C-alpha cells in the first residue's frame, strides 16, 4: 500500500490498526481501491483523474460510466424504498395517481437525487468536452494532411 509511504516519516503507522477493506473481482484477484468517482466529482478533470488514480482515459471513462449507472440505481432504489410522506399519500388518494417528482421528499431521497443529478450533469458535460476535443484533433489532422499533400 502506498499510503504509509506518503505520510511524514516520523509518524508511526500501524497498518493493522487502519480500517480497510479488500476488493476482489469475480476470479478472486485483488482489485485496487481508489477514489476515482470522488476525485472526478471534486474536480471533473480527466488529466487529474488519470494521474491521481493511475488510469488510462478509456478505463477512467468506463469506471465513471459504471459509477453513473450505479448512482442512478441507488437514487431510484432509495426513492422507491422510502416511506411516502403524508402529502404524497393524500395526493395519491385524492387524484388516484402517483404524485409528481417535485413533491416533498425526505432528506435522504433529496440528497441522492441531487447527487445523482449533479454527477450526471458533470459526466455529460465531460463527455461533450471530450467529444469536442476529439473533433478539434481530427480537424487539425485533416488540415495537416491537406497541407502535406499540397506540398
């Protein structure tokens, strides 16, 4: 683990006293744990995400996409599992249909809905930015090829 190596040398580190968990894949191989989703949510930078977490750009996109799906599922599950508020029950009894999404919700549902919305917006904007950068690079390559062919 790199963590003990990155702290001050005079700080006594007992790794057995540190709370930790091990992750294994379906073949029981060790899976490194990192904070890619938290890092992305904090700064939204692909270059920092790759540098800080030792990822390729393709792996970073894949992991963030998986996190995006997971976060959507969690937000949806929390909403479905919670107990309806009095206002929602009254609305459903009166109108005979489920209340709109903007009805009063408990704080947990609000928090996950907000987290999901913010992450999805950040990821969507990041994808648009990556697409635009790719298009710019393709255009530059085309221009360089044309210039080379003209010479």
